């Protein structure tokens, strides 16, 4: 008997390649979305700063633009946030 | 003079110049008219109810009322109409209401549409007169449906379809009755709704949310003779029935899991119909309810484009080992956990090339994404040379892995196969058994007991008239385990949902008494499921532990939101 493969199809799931499981601001997993989104996926990506702290893009943007944070600091280490 | 012309205009006009213009008319004419009317119809109704069967009696009452009403308009001032008709209604209907109510049920049973309609119109003239009819109607529907449904045979393999067939038949039947007998009177429609809510939440052998979800899945898979339109109508009715469920979240769980399997297996009848169901569900339960379902459908669409560009990419790239590959890459979190298998499959070496090519392609297209492969959902098309014949087989990747062990040798023990494929106990025996069942392999012992020393060999006598063969996938274990995980998942979801609701309520109210908090929580949760008070209490306790809320120090019944 000889068996030769002609074609195959497979299934995968993708998740964000991040160095943390949950967002430090909203505490939701990166595989789920930030509180203002409804569905996980490309529309709600994570974002890491130079300090390697990672948050949902929407969460960190909201934090950086809030009035409580005029110096634009990373909420984890209080250092200036840089992309 | 504002009244119209009628036979006794003169009596009205007599008083037209006085302070109370109608006084003369009322004293001279109206009072006597009303008195005579009452005594006349009192007599007549008494005789009629004694002499006539009820269906004729109500017809007579109806006719007499019409006649009298017309007479009033012809001979009396409009202000008299109701005053004259009222004693008549009393004598004809209210006096005999008990008999009418009692017989109404019989008329429903005998489907006497006309009679029911007449009773309905007669009692409409009496204040709150139709309320007892609505109650009767409600219990009538409930009992009839329960009785019909209880005759079904739960051992039948097609019971789900049959059950839903009966439900839909009953639903359509009583919708028509509502319309024809009671002119879709809102009170009767509400009674109808109440009856169906009771029926859809009865406990039957399979939980009804699950039953409806599974039937939707059956409808949306291929192999059906119905036209697209009939199918769509049926689905829309199913969603209406879904609307009566208390445990909508259970339906959602079952439906999304079935939908995931359906989409991955490419077994859906049409994306348009998938979308119809989603938008119907969305209409009833809001966007949060269908978010993930919608995402799944989008994923499928995205993958179509992705596969097209992968084909172009791999066409340009260096060889993929002569093997075509397609992949379905899904968003984590949007798809319900597809019962992960325990096996760590060792990917057959000839597939590695195409896989690493695909991974390279994917990384080029998207950065910052990690792929996890689901081998247990993968499939392959292969060509098999056997006994001088050529077969085209389609099978699962697990089956392929097992079969490839026999490329080099004609027999293998189960433990050898385990080493070469990485499949573990349950997966291994089930896969091997499926290959034995289709006749390609042979086994020296029965494979049901998972014997690790079983010896498998190629069946030299294997022969098939057809060259294209689809090897049946081993039946998945929809076991008690999956049932309990579903139950647990639903429980967890409910708890999170309740906690979120409680926090939301407390955040807006700041302070609330225990009973008020519980009742508001129930109210907000009901569109999804009927929460259990004990569960709400537990959630409140958990939130106190997590310091979202606190108890008042003096009044232990009062909660306070902790900002």
C-alpha cells in the first residue's frame, strides 16, 4: 500500500503575541477586547510601550488623553510613555 | 342645536331654550323607553336562554343588540344610546355570563370559530367582560399543546425535528385562531404569548433551548429538500419560539457551538441564511448577544480572501512539496472552545513544508500574531495505491497519520502507532477503529476496550467499486463530559453577567436595600435568563469580598457602592 497526500486543510486560531495575558488597565485578557469594544479581534489590538508594558490600544490611548495624566506616563511604571 | 335629526327631535327641541335643554326629553321619553326596554328584554332573554342552545342564544343576543342600537339611532337623541343599551346588555349577557363563560371552552375545543367570535364581540360590550375569556383561552392553549407534545416518541432518532414540527404547527394554528376568532385583540395575543412562554419553558427530555438550537443547526446544514424561502420562514418562526425561552443564554451557547462546527466543516447551506438568523436574534436580544456569532461569520469571509492571496503567494514561492494546503485562521475568543483534544500530533513530515510556508506567509501578512494549530479539525485528500488499484480518499488528519504508518510496513501495533503519531488513548483507538470499520485496516482484537497490544495490519482484500471514498470521521465523543463543561460554562457566564449587572446598578444608585438590588438585578437579567435568587446573593457576597460594594455598618440590609 502506498499513500500520497494531495491536499489538506487545517484550522488554527490566532492570538496576540504579547508578554502578558491581561491588560493592565482594564484587566481583560488580550484575547478578549477592551471594555468599549464588543468583539475581540483585529479591531481591538494590544500595544506595547518601550517599557514593555502592554495594554489594549484603546485603553492606553484613553489613559494618555485623560486629564489626570498630563505628563503622559505609563500607568505601570510612571515613566514617560514611548511607543 | 348640535344633535342630528331623528324621530323624536321634537321632544328634544322642546327644552332647547332652557338651562338643561335635554331635561324635558329625558323625563318625558327616555326614562320610559329605558324602563320598557329593560322589562321587555328581561322577559325575552329568560325565554331564549331556556329554549335555545347557547350558540343560537348568543346569535339572538347579538342580533337584538344590533337592532336596538339601530333603533336608538333612528328614534332617540345620541346621548341615550348607551343608556338604553346598557340594561339590555345586563339582561342578555351579564345575567347569563356564567353560562357563556362555561360554554366558551367547549366552543374552543370544538373549534366553533363563529361562536367564539360572537361571544368575544358580545363580551367586549361589558367592562372587563373578555378577561375571563382570555384566561380560558390561555389555559386552553397550554393544555392542548402540552397534551399534543406529550404524545411524541422520545426514542425516535428524528425526535428533534418532530418536536419542532409539532411546536411550529401548534404555534401557527393558534396564531390563526387569535387572528380569526379574536381579531388579534391585544389581550388575547398576550394570553397566547403567556401560554407559549409556559410551554417553551416546560422541562422535556432534552432542554428546549438546546433542542431549538440543534434544530436550527440541522436546518442550516446541507441536505434539505426545502426551498430557500420555506427554510427562511421556518428559521424565522424558530426565532419567534426562541423569544419565549427563559434560558436564552443556553440557546446561545448551544447555537454558537453548533455554528462553529458547521462553519469549520464548511457545511453551512448559505451565509445569507446564517446572517438572517443572526439579525433576527439581534432584533430580539441586542448586539451583545450576537457579537461573537457575527465575528465567526466575518472570520470565514476574511479567510476566503486570505486563502486566495495564499494561493497566489504559494504559487510564486518555491515548492510546497507538491501538496496543496488551505487553512482557516480563527480569532481567539470569538469561537467557542472546540473541545481540544489531548493528543500532541506529530505532523506527518510531508506536510511540514507546506505548513512552514503558510506560517511564513501569515507572518508576512500580519505581525504580532501567534498561531495555534487545531490538528483534530484538519482534513486531507490523499491518493492510495492498493492491490493494483488507485483510490482517492478524503479523511481526517488523524486518520492520515495512522494510515501513513503503513506506508513502510504492513503491520503495526497500537503502541507503535502511538509513538509514531503522538495520538493518545481515546483518539488513537477511535481513529484506528474508523479505519478498520471502512475496511482498509484489519485488527486482531476488538478495539473497543483500548488494548495497547492490538496488532493492526493492511487488509489485502480491501476492494471498493468506487474510487472516491470519504472515510467517516470517528464519531466525536459528545460525552457526559462535554455536557458538564457546557453546564459549567453557562454557570460561569451567568455569574459574571450578574456581577456586572449588580456593579452597574450599584454604581448608578450608590446605595440600595437588599431586596431592591435583587429585584433590579432580576429585571435586568431576564432578557437573557431567569436568575436564581441564591445565585444573586452569592454574587453580592463575592462583590463584597472583592470590595466593589460594602454593607452598611448599622443597617445590614443596605449596600453601598465603593468607588
